C-alpha cells in the first residue's frame, strides 16, 4: 500500500513546472528537461533547441568565473525584437493600415554597451531605432546607430549642446527627432537651428488625460511631470507657424506608463492621441509619426490579468488594438496614416537576462527538543505553554494561538524585570515555537483558514542565504516590491520539501526576498530543496533585463556581478560564450566611492611595518598579511568558495 502511494505521489518535472509557473511567465523561452534541469529554449527558422542552464553554469565555472553571474542570452533579445515587428506587420496587413511600424528602444531601460550593440544589430533589418533621454544617451545612440532609416527619438531635458548634437545628426542624415516636452525648449531649438542653418525634425509630447492603472499611473494625466497640455500644445503650433517652421513639426508623442497591465488603457490612450494627431494635421503641421511611448507590459507572474505585475493581453492583441484604433480614427477623418513608433524597452530586454547565484547556507526554523519534565521552580506561565502542547487540536487552534502569544509576551516582561532566568526564557521561547509549528501543520488540513492563522508559513520559513545583493542586482524587488520569477536551476525532478525566504549577503534587514510569483495567491515563501553536503545549489532569477543593471547600487560595496553573454546554436542547442565581463573587484568599488586603493595599500603597509618594529609580528608574517590585503583588493566583492 505504501509503495503504491509513493508511486502515485512521485514528483515529476511537470509538478515543478506547475509549482513555479515557468510555462506561464516564461513566454516559451524556458522549461524543464527530463533530468530536472532548467533549460533555455531558442527558436530560429521554426526549429526549437534547448540548452541546460546547469550546463551553462558548469561551463562558466570551468572557465574560472564565480557566482553570482548575470547571464545574457542573445537569442532571446533577437527573438523579442522579431516578435514585436512581426506582430505589428501582421496587424498592419490584416487591418489594411497604410503606414508602417518602427520601434525604438529606450536606452535608459538597460544602457549596457553590449545590450545596445545587440539591439542595433538584431533590429537592423526592421530599422529598429533608439530613444535617448539625456546627452550621454544621445552620444551612445549616435555612436552605435548606423542605419539612417531607423529613428532616434530625443526626450528629456535639453540644453544648447544637446540641441546642437541633434541638429548635426540630422545634417549627417540620421532620422533624429527632437521632442519638445516643456514650453521653454522650443525657442532654444528654433534659435540653434537658425544659427547652424539646419532644419530640425520636431516632435511634441502631449499630456494625455488618459491615465494607466497600477504603479505607473503618475506617468500620465494632467499632473505628469513631462509633456504639454492642450493649451501649451497650441502655443507651440502658433510659435512654429510664426517662425515659418510648422513644416518641421512631424511627430506627436505620449507616454502613460512603463508597465501598462490593462489593454483598455492602451486603447483609450491611442484613441485620445489619434484625436490630437488629427488636430495637429488640421492646424497645418506636416505630421508623419505617432509615438505611443512605452508601456508594453511583461507578465512577471504569469497570471495573464490586469494585476500590476502582469498583463491581460497578448502581444498580437496589443498590436492589433493600436493599429485598428489609430487607423480607423484617422481614416474616418481623411487623415493619412502615420508611421507608428513604440518605445518598448521592458518587453524587449527583460527575458534576455537571468541572474544566477549559489546558496551559501540555510537557517532552518526547527525548534530544539523539549524536556519530558520541566525543571523545578519553573514559572506557571511556562507550564501553561507546555500544557498547550498537550491539548492542542484542529478545533481549538485559534484559542491555542492566542494563549501562546499571551504567555510568551508575559514571560518576556518577567525576564526584563529579572524575575525569570535567561535559561527559562529560552525554554519558554522554544515551547512557543513548537506550538506554532504544530498549529501550522494542522492549519494546512483545514478547509477554511481564519485570517489570524494565515501567514504562519512565512513566520516559520527557512532562510536561504544567496550569494548576491538585492540592492545591486534586483533593486526593484526592494524599491517597488517588483516580483521576479525565482526557482532552482536543477533537482526539479525532486519534490522541494522546504519553504524558504531568500536573504542576500548584505548586512541589511531589507536585503531579502519574501514575495514570490504565484498564479493564485500572494506567496510569501518559495519551495526549495534540502541542501546537500559538498554540492552547490543554484537558483535563477528571471526577467531581470529591464532596469536592474542600470538601477543597481553599491550597498555594502558589493559591486557589479560577473556578466556572461551566450548564444545558443539553432542546430544542436550547444551554447557559445560570446563575451565575459569580470565583475567589480574590491579595489574597483572602493575607487567608485572616492578611495584610492593604492593609498589604502600604502597606509596598511605602514601599519604592518610598525607592528614589525614593535615586534608584534615578524617580517615574514608581514609579507603574508600584505599578500592577503593585496589579494583582497583584487578579489571579487562576492563570496568565493
């Protein structure tokens, strides 16, 4: 009977796939193979091949790089760009839209040189451009982009030097569009274009009344930081007409949010913008571009809902709704269809980066054994805690919880007043947690769980210590409570028996992850496997390509991780390492915060020499100590085995 039950309950890779939701949030890029290993799926020419993430990790380690590693997967970046353009092209063909689509990638989402270079390379056949929001980003765009049919959209604050760079780019043949976001910018653009004798391509950014729901709602509406209201928009049109430059006004731009989860908000914004676009055409502007900004969401939790961590639409639905809304609105007013631009950054790069790290240690929440008989002179409240263990049952869980909390708190007061010993306080705390463990086991068998009994799993969860920094590699998980899918890289053919939260190696209580992806509930623990002696346990964090590298900070002086870029062969699934970037050394991060590593070395050397003179250490010991100090300066900022 037991053997039959064990067979029926055997854990499979499909159970792991369902548990971690990989086939819901993975967008078809990730799955689990028969060996219980996470795999990357690459599709090219209709053929799908897979590469094991564990094999990738082993290959990285064999080459001498340590965890943590940020893995960039070129195939997925290529695939996302292709999907975006093919979906828009399909929508354009189906609806009879008379214009074309040109995407631009906002550099701010991930500014790393390798990422920008690959976007330009993969996007070349589609004339996929870039969006720059600062002078530095514009320099990066002009130095990276060689396709004169692609657009470079220029947003953000603009001084004379910024404006001159845009104008010179136009003279060189770039489709470099300067977008007016504040009323004081247009006179400067007019002045510099006259001074240099270069005709600009001008866009206007409109503050739509439409606002998206969720975290990014303040990006739109009347109180948004950037953009012109309707009265200011007309003022800009009048100024351009007065200066005989209305033919330079070619683009209308808006942006209502970075992660728009509800398709209704996307349709509403496109409709309102189409009306504004028609109005500008009727004013005599030579309009030809409609830039809908960013907002194409990533389904981080795989729920396919309008929850702010998800989206309730597919990519095809997104493209069809935009094309049909713009096309029908303009056709009904006899206005020529413009080139559609979107600034999809998050959806372009999120899937292509995966954070890999090993688990260093675990703290298990398992109360120690309790004595069969309590010591003499034990306080009555401690005896009461022991008594709860004798009569607890599924029908009195709430009563037992309330009593246990009351007795524990009273005993803590007695300890503070010196009326019980430290040893008895330890005994009482241990009894209390034994009660909590028993209640938690019984709660899981209840059909209805009272609100007061919810959350015990999280309170009793193990702590798995990961070799990474939340603040450096996953800053949005800390700052805005962004959910990122997290799961083991291997052992996925085994049942995960532990419930855990994940702590990083910073000495900060906020350096932890305690909210996890789940399709149905708010999950506060992550199912993980028992650690095995002398065997590494690896976790992966997915969808981290957008913003995380750019926003990372130097909390505890933990620097950039090692970065490895791979491409997967479409013929046999073998991976090839394209580029390796070593993470920051200790000396690197010290220099970022104004230390001089060489000066620190000299100062420490003097201290060591003084110790030799004082005969605290020998000269030979000084050499060993100095070697350790120098090795430390050159070493990785993360834990090294």
